C-alpha cells in the first residue's frame, strides 16, 4: 500500500507561517479565557490537544498552563509557563476535608493573574483521581462563579474516541460538568484516531452514541480532530519538540534532532504540517478567534 506523499515542504512552511500570522492578528482582541482539556480516561488525546492549543496561542499571546497530573510533558515543554498540581489520593481526601482545596490554591492564583492580563490559560486535567479531585474542587470552591466574577470565559474541551466505553464515559463527564460548572462552554472533541463516529445501526456503539451523545450536541459547538499519520508525531515528541518547532524547523535542525536523513525528516515534517494546518484553525475558532472561513467542525 502506498501512502499519500506529503506536499512540497517549502509550500507547507509558507502556509504554516501564514496560519500563525493570521492567528497572531486575530488573537489581539480576544478576552481572558481558560480552556480545559478533559476526558474520561487516559489515551483519548487530552494532552495532545492541550499541546496543540498551547502552540497555536503561545507564539502570539501570553499563555499560562496548569497540569493537573503527574505527567511531565507540559512542564518539560513549557517550564516557564506551567504549574503542576498533583491531586490528593482518595484516602487523603477522606482523612482531610480540605485536601482537595489546598492543592488547588495555585490554580486560583493563576486565574487572578490571567484576569489582570487577559492571558489565555490552558488546564490539562488528568483522568481518574485527578479529574475526580478537580471536579470536587470546582463544585465546593464555587469555581464557576469565581471565574465569572473575574471576567474569565471558561471553555471545556471534552475528548472522546470511537470506543463505546469512552463515548459513554465522555457523556457522563459532560453531564457532570453541566452541573458543577454551568457557565462553562462544553465543547465535544471527536478524536478520529481510532476511526470515525459512524456505527452500524443496532450495535451497542450506535445505541450509546445516539442515546447519550446526540442529545448533548444540540446547540453546541464541537471539534473533529483528524488522525495524524501513524508514527509521524512520536518521533518529534521523543525529541522534546513542540508542534510549532516541528513544523517551523529547517532541515538541518530536524536532522540533528531526529537523527534521520533529510528525506525522512522532510516527509515526517510534511505529515505533521498537514495535520496542524487542519487542527490549529479549528481549535483557534473554539478559543474565540477565526482563521479564514473555518466553521468550527460543523
């Protein structure tokens, strides 16, 4: 089987520079915003989406990042912009009623800083206990009202893949968010990594999607995250590169970073460039600015 050859790298580089320039101009008028990336379990694309949206903003607008997880990726890529919050365990939360409040105090300080500077904040919420502790904090600390009082617009990107279990859990998460964070705009993100969201009639996946997801989509924006070419991104990630660095780097830099031939790095850069040229405008539109005639994935 032959793969689709990448476009001419020189053209892609110019195209990506135009996208970045357009975002830079559009972002100038965007008010203070916080964007969460959340999902029901690990591996659905939360951190990937977080990095994509950080990269599309960071070069043009101040961005602050909170990593509610022990994952090292965001702190390593953006050490001067990231705070790390480790949620307390279930036993600690039972023995200390204020444990889940205490660990999130740095997040409240970050919010106040964002409100004063009209910075965009990105919060990557880990799954499992991290998510449970965060939702408990949002409910008990009246975080929703606090953001409104600070003049900050909250947007929650809820990731899901075409897996029946993940779909059901994502629907449950969206319903809970509506209760504890009523002023947040909840935006479903359909990650096509494992295939599309079209299921055979009568299958469990079809029933779960129609019964639980479709009702939640009414009058709601959503984003489709296309699948990136298999194996293209992990090599850049292992080299500690951001998406912006990957698509803007010259051949000599990529050869040194990836330890591969000019031919191979050029092809890999082409695949990643094709991916971000679709994804960046979509995420940018959700964040509050537009590029071209993008329709927010509808």
